[in-house]
C-alpha cells in the first residue's frame, strides 16, 4: 500500500470534479474558492476563523471576502459583543448562489459516485468518515 498514491488519487478526483464545474460556477459570478468561503461563513463568521477552517492564509480570505462583499453575497458588520471584530453575514443572494454552486459540485461528484455500486458508495462513505 502506498499512502501517497491514495492521497494523489483522492486529490486528482476532487480537482477533476472542481475543474469540470468551474466554468458553470464562474457563470454564477464566483470562482470555486469563493464558493468554498461563502459556504463556510454561517458556521465560521469571523475572517480569522474562516481562514483557519479553510486552511487559507488570512490575506487570501480577506481578498475573497472583499470580492464576495462587492458582489452582494456577503455583508461585513461590527460584532455587537466585540466592537473590534467584524462578523460576516451571508446575504439572501449569497445563499442562493451558494446553493446553486453546491448543487453543481454535488451533481458532478454524484456522477463520479455513480460509477460505484450502492454498497461501494456506502463503504466509501464509511471509510471517509473513519479518516475524517
């Protein structure tokens, strides 16, 4: 068994799915990384927390947040509990575009999963849960 080969196969699969839907996601006014940022904001509403969760440098998250804010998908507001911090809020337009983008990714990944039997899909899920 070669762990590096397994990692590489997993990475190539995910990147292939993402690359395949990137043009469609771009049609929504997002790039895929912005979609990932947008989908994590409700659970992680502070930029530093978001950067840590997504394993992205803080300046990169700041750039994405500014773009998402300019597009009307995010709102930045002062945190009422700590006036030094900004809290991010997904707008209704942001929720709509995030749902569409996730549906595109889900459909593309679902097509790949369709190559597996139902039992294999269940086993894959179980194995991934063990690894997570």
